[in-house]
């Protein structure tokens, strides 16, 4: 393979730009292809949302070194925000990603308005090499096709890091992972809002005074419901329904409350519970959406034969990776969560209720397709527990591997807080006992775990008071998930 070809990075979000920073620090040529018009374009769509983790977990080390280093006319006078502050998505873009993308080392290497639609291989003589061709495949260059304002273009690279995320691939509201009958048409007509709407800002006219159904049981749903609760105070005729696909378990539903080591996340569960208990939000269980039809309102038919008449659905049902663009590559994916096969069992929310994340690098992210990696949120497939700092460790290792530094690629360099910690979706099974050797549930430094406690008493044993787990759960208390 021609070594002058760049490493192509897909996505100019936090993980994509961190990849570029690490590669440039190692003297590797890189080209970043971003579908949006600016760095962090997807994050701008939830600019009003405040992160649970403070700045110190959201700035990549190589990116910071780059921002603080002079280059040409660039003085290197960037100052990190206060590291203990919780940034919003918009602040993360404005105070970190935009300066990083504008740095002289990266700016000439970023192409905006390049939406990648397919990736394949091309031989030295220019002939294509689809996934059935084996001879010389490992040394063949990558062919990356992108849609631009001027039409489709092909870009050639020696390696590809797909950090495109999952924001533009929302999961459907229908049952069984497929769209409900009539769902596509309802989305087109604006009856279904996805992601994280801004009820007190841009989306206020569409939501105020309406009957709203929020579907989902994760942090996105919680954020949305709390924001809608504030909207309801301003417009009392706003009705909020919270639809869950299963029977509600309050311990799982509301998270850790005061026991959560990320106070902002603990407060989220506490506020959510208050809205349900005071009647501001009506909780609906076993909401399996079968079909929907449009009229003045949206008629939503459920699998049990009942029907809801509502004005808007807010779909906080998660995201999934776009694998169509990778259909000509040889991938090895976990069959359930659609993450790299070796990573899948470590993050599968069906079995990892604490959301434990082992520090991992290019070895666990590798595919049969040599020099191709999926990094960041997309590497977690359908699992919801991705943490930005985990992605930074991923791309540090990948950049080392692509630079020929196998020792650095194999090292674990993830810096951790004082306690073994976890990150979990609000609907995670926090009340299930963890294995005795589960590192997420031990106090003290844990070299292979990152995140923060979800209120499952990790690092909070003083709150248990020495009681056995069964007695602890039976005692009235500020909401917690047990002593997993």
C-alpha cells in the first residue's frame, strides 16, 4: 500500500478529532470526512443538554496538547475550561471542538459536507476488491465514497477509522426493533420527534399545550421528561405520558439518587421520580406500539388492543449503527449488540447491568478487515453506555497501532477516578447482584473500569450501614440500586 495515502477518519466529533490529533502527534497523514457543516455537527442538535461528566473526562489528552502548542501563526493560548464544570453539548462544541478543528494542524485536513455512503478496497492497479476478494486484500488501499454538494467523490486511504457515531440512526418506536405500521409516515409529518428536543427553546411551539408521549427508559427520556415538566409549569394544559416497554421497576427506573457519584445524574433520577409521584407525568407500562394512523391527532394502537390519542411522540428509544456503508468490508460483529465481537460481551446491556466498561484498544476493536476500525459511540453498536473518555482511549491505541507502535497500542492508559465506577442506562438492571469479582463493584482504583457509580453503592458502602442487601432494600431510603 502506498504509505502516502492518509488515514481516513469518518466524523469530526470528539472521537474523530481526537483520532486525528493522535495521528498527527505521531506524524501520520490524516483526512477527516465530516457530513455536517462544522465540527460536532451532531452535538449541536442537543446543544442545550448538560453532560453528566465534568470537563476533565471530556477532553482528549493529545487534543489538549495540540491546542496548547504553538503552530505557525497559532499562539497555542487555548485554555481548558474549568475541569470540574459540567458542560452542555453546545459548550463542548464551542469551547473545545471548534478550536480543535480550527487548529492549523487539523483545519487543512478536514472536509465538511462529505457524507460517507460506502467503503471498500481498491488494488494498486485501480481495480476494485469487494469483500469476496482475498488475494492481496490486506495491502490494498481503502476506497471511501462520499456524497458532497458537488456530487459523489472517491477518496483513497491506507486505513479507515469510522467515528461517525449513531445519532442519525435512531431506533424505531415499533415493537421488536422494527418500525410500527405507519411510523415512517408519522415521522415525515412531524408527529414523531427524535433525539433530545428542546421543549423550552426551539421546540416549545410544537410541544406547549400538547398531549405528549415519551417513549424510552434511558437518560435521554429522563432529560426530556424533566424538561417537559418545566414546560408544563409554563403551560399547565401540557399532558405528559411516559411509555415503558416493560413493567416498571422503580429501583431500575430512577437510578441512584443521592448515592450516585455523579451528582447531576443522581439528581436526574430524583427529579424524574418526583414528577411521576406528584402526578405531573402519567407512567404507562407495557407500551408495545403496533401501528399508528394520522388525523388531527396521532392514533397509536398498542399490542394489547388499546389505543392512545396524542399530539406528538418523543422517541427516546436509543440509536443503532449504520452498517450499510460498511457492507463491502469484512466485519466481525457481535450478533446481538452489533459491536466488534470481542467487545460485545463486555458492554451487552442484557448482561452488564452496571454498564461496566473494560479499558480496551485496537486489539478488541480489530476486524478481519486489516487497518479498519470502528471507534466511539458506533463501536458500541446498540449498547447505550458509551463514555467519551473510553473512546479517547480507543483512538489513542488505534493511532499507535497504525503508526507501528504495538507496545503503546497494547497498553492501557485510561486515567480513573478514585473508585471503581460504572455507567448505566436508567433502565439497567441495577438491582441484580454482580459477580464477586466484578471490578465495577469494588471500591478503590480499578485499572480496567471507567465511568461513574450509578447509585448501586459502588464506593458508597458507608450508606449501607452494614445491613445485608435484602434488609437494605427493604428500608425506606433515598433512592438507590442496592449494593451490587
